[in-house]
C-alpha cells in the first residue's frame, strides 16, 4: 500500500503517522453510527411497546438516551479507540502531540460526531444551504483530534530493506 506524502502527519516528537484513508474513516464512523443509532432505536421500541399511545414521550426518552449513550460511549473509549476504530484499524490521536485523547475529549468527540453530526446533516437536508457556517474555528484549536491508520503507520515506521 503506497502512502501519499500529504497523508503523513509529523508529530511534535518527530515521529510520523498516517492519516486514515476515506474508506477506513467511513468504516469507523459507520460502525459507531450504527451502535449509537441502535441505542436510539431500541429505547424507542421499548418505550413504544410499553405505551403505544405515548409516542411523543417515547421519542423524547429515546433521544435523551441516545445523547447520554453517545457521551458514555465516548467516556469508555478514552484511549481513542471506539468499537468502530477497532473494526477498521484506526485510532484517534491529538495532533501535533500524538497523545491519546482523554475520556472527556472522547466524550465530546462522540457527542459532536454521532449526535450533532446527524442533527447537522438533517438540518442541511431540510434547508436550502444559505445559513451554513463557513469555517474558521479549526484555526483556533491548539490540538486537533484526527483519525490515523494504524497499519499504514506501522508500515511507515518499518525500515525499508
């Protein structure tokens, strides 16, 4: 597997890691989205089965459990490895330090990606796109969380014969 130079990130200690490919990142996110959406669906099904007339309450409780589940999921995945990343062979690290994110940063990441990401996608699909943000906030972040490809990073670190 040939790694493109633009995919190689240099950490503050001088070591190099490989940014995950689109396929691995998509696989990671797909597994994690399915897990968090399963929490939403199973809670809704249980609440609706309990009281079919209270569909509004079932939706409200399911959304609350969905949000709480994403936060707890992030807290449990504090070393940067979600179940999706275990399946796809990726890891979340802080750049440029290369450190694994702490439990609260992973909780925020899971909330941001698996909850706010879906809400944002729904809002974009329902709008005409005129009120979309233009960016600029990423420039203010000292360390950003990024997903790296573990196998490509291992191959990059191996001495060439």
